[in-house]
């Protein structure tokens, strides 16, 4: 297997709601979101030490008695041709698998879904489905037809899933969040993530002040008109009061 694992968290209680999960971080991404915190995974993955798969398997086996699943994140996991083999390794250990994706590779997602290799999908939606806004938030060209196809595949998959957006001032406002929610109306879950000006891919983002807690909560209340289960990450996934 050619995949290089560049990060590993042996257990997390908050990454996958309702599950205790290990988290695997894979290198490389085809987007350059200016607020991205995974700078080395994106820009200089070869400078990061690789973690042998055998070491990851050993740790997971030690925790298997109380571990529910594995989250495969990145970077963008679907860029790796043999991601199927990595997923199959964990499925073979009797664990559920969630994949985190930016939705730019619907063909790979469709294959994973059809072959029942994954149990959950978390997809980042960077901006409203407008070419100019999306490319600004994604840091470059992005095929919106692929994004839309991934959204539809996920919503029709029958799997557990969530869509999520990092709400970054200068890129998105409350109306943008509402428009994103409209595009996934009837979806199972939509999670808003507060932008943090730390270790950003674009150093200019370090001077951007994040939205306040009240502002983010307000964005979520508006989004709940279209996606009932809308949360702010960091709020311990508690439903916001629906007072709109």
C-alpha cells in the first residue's frame, strides 16, 4: 500500500458524534483554502514523518474493545488511489469507517458507497454553490458540478453523514451560510465551524477576527430553516434553540 499516514490520534470522543474513534490524517489536497490549518499536510507533506500502518493497526487493536470506528481525514483522502485498501483494513478489524472529503471526487465517493466500504461521510461545503465565491473560499478553481454531484450522492446514500462549513469573515457571511443550507435543504446535519486565525495556509488570514459566538449562533438559527439539525462545532453538538 502506497498511502503514507502523516498523523494519528488514537482516540477521540468528539470527532464522530456518538462514537469513540481513531483519526488518521493523510497528506495532499487539491484545494488551497486560505483558512486551512493543515498547512504541512497540504504544502509540505514530505517533511512530516510517516507513521507505519502496522503501528496504527497495533494501537487500534489495543483499543479495539471500546473503539467504535476510524475517521480518515486529510488533506483529501480520495486523492489516494488505494484508499480502498486502507479502508478495507479497518473494516476487516470490525470497525466502522468515516471519510472526510471536500467533495471534489464524486466518482471515488460513489465507488466507496456502492461497495459498502464506508459507514459515514463528512463533507466540507466551502461556500454557496456560486463559481466565483466557491473558488475564492477554495483557494482556486473548483468544478462545481462535482461538488453538486457529491452532495446528491451523499444525501441519497442512506449513510450517516454531515455537511460542514468553516465560517470565515472576508469569505462568508450569514446570508452565505443560509444559501448553503438552502442547497442542502432536508439534509440530516449541517455543522458550522468557527474560523480560527491560527496556522492558516494564507498568512493574511492570521489578522482576520473570527465571528463572535452570538453571530455564529445566529447564522445557525437561520440555517435551521432548511436543515433542522444545524449545530455549531464546539458547542458539544447541542441543538440550537429554534427561535426563528
